C-alpha cells in the first residue's frame, strides 16, 4: 500500500509541477534511467507522505473490520501491535537519509550531475559592501572570466580602487590572476593603492592617507596598465557565489553542506537561508518515522473512532504542520532563531498535538468512581 501511495504522489508531482519534463520523458528515447534520475530528488520528501497515508488507511481499515478491538481484547498494546510499522519507518528513514546524502553521487555516476554552469553568460559577485565583481562571460569549467570589472569600496562607500581586465582566472591557491588590464587607485584613509611590478600585487602607500574632510571630492591618484596582477582572497571564491546565486531549494544536500561548512564567514547573513535549508533536510530524514508515529497515535487514541474523525484529525495535523513550517521558514531564513531548532518545530509540534489528543481520548475512557 505504501508503494502504491509513493508512486501515485510521485506521478502527480511530476504531472502537475513539471509538465514539460514529464512530456519529454514520454517521448521515444526516454529511458527508465532518466525517469529515476528525475524523481530521485523527490524521494526524501514524498516517501514520508506515502508512509503517513499508508499507515493511516491500514489502521483505519483494521478498526473498521473490528480487528483492532480484537487485538486490544487480547491484552496486546497498540505499540506491540504496530511495532512492525515502526520498524518499517526506521528502515525508510535510513533509506531517505542515504538517498539525500548520495543524491549528487548517484546522479554523477549516471552522467547526470547537477551543474549550475555559467558558461557563456555574465556573472556577478558582491562581497559584503567591500567589493563588487562583474564578468561579461564566465566559464565555470575553467574558472576563467572575460571582460572583468572589480570595484572596491571603503567603509563609507567611497571607491578605493578599480580593476578592468581582459580576463581573470581563479586558481587553486585561492587567488585571482588578472591579465591585460588597467588599475586605478584612489587615495583613502588606508593610503593610496598602487601596483607592485615585482610581485604583481597591490600595495598601499601610507604617506598618501587622507583625512575625513577630504573624502568628498576625490579623483584617481594612480592609474597604470598591467599585463598581470595577483589578487589573493578567500571570500571572493566564485564557487561559493555561484551556489549563493541559486535558491536554497535548488541545491543538493552535498552542495549545501559544502557551502555551509567551507564558506569563510559562517555568520554572514546571506548564508542564513542555506543553513536553514540544510537543517530542514536533516530533520526530513526522520520524517518517515514521525509521520508513522503521528498516524498511529491519532488512530489508536480511541478505538471507537470512525474513519471520518480520523480524516478530520489528519487534516488538522497537516494544517498545523503547514502553519508551523511556514512560520519556521520566516524565522529560520532570517536567523531569528537557531536553524536546527526552528526546522524541528513543525515535526515536534505535530507529534505534541497527536500525543495531547491521545491522552485526552484515554482520559475519557477511564473508569469513574461512584459514591
């Protein structure tokens, strides 16, 4: 039954959300491998939904046929009677965890790796308020940009220097190498930036420092053409900014983990949505077990429940989960609360709701004393 629900939801997901992709898969030449590779990203999100409805309907039918009452009459607790379902939930949670962690590896092994290539298109990078990069063309496979412009600013927003170059290349030594360009320096409180022709780098002449009152009217204090210029930096890594240019929900788990773990400034505001998305994906690996637990609790809270009541409680739990998730998205993406705490609130909130209803149902059936 869970397999039936899984396939049904996957089919509806592709049919309604990505109709063009679904149509292309039906063309002659579309293989089973392409279909599986397309659906693998949905598995950790759809399998918990399938587990929930499969558990819900299974126990509901047991109750309708009177089998659940027979189990209780035999002094078998609801936990012992449903432990095989929980074991299945643990197995599916582990399966979702491996699918999530190995999504990129699975795709690459079939020659269908996710690649956010910037080949042949313009590319921009903004490093806080300090620097702004513009590439007319950028090749991600070689990490080479063409017609590059770099603007550097001080803390008050005034220009420190500008670099225009025919090309710039990012190297494994975490540096940019500009070729065939022009460097323009402006005097500021740090001094005047100039080119060191021996080391092909930027150096500062401190005897050209200017006072605050002289910042209003400034003109270039240095201008020189160059054939080569080294610019060492860690925060201007294009790999990070290519990932940051994508929405968090478009990145795989491995890319999110690399971005969050390797980004130089872990407290940067632009990293918050990606940290929250990573936390949500980690919590989602346990959602199969949570969804089964929720379905079991609301079905076993009262052995006299009808299917209509079970469906109503399920809808209430789904609405509660949606409200908590929507609220958590706003809090987590803006860093109001720690991402892992906010990401777990929808799951823990729904379980708390189910447990509360369970204890209320049990209290109603406790024997009352008569005087």
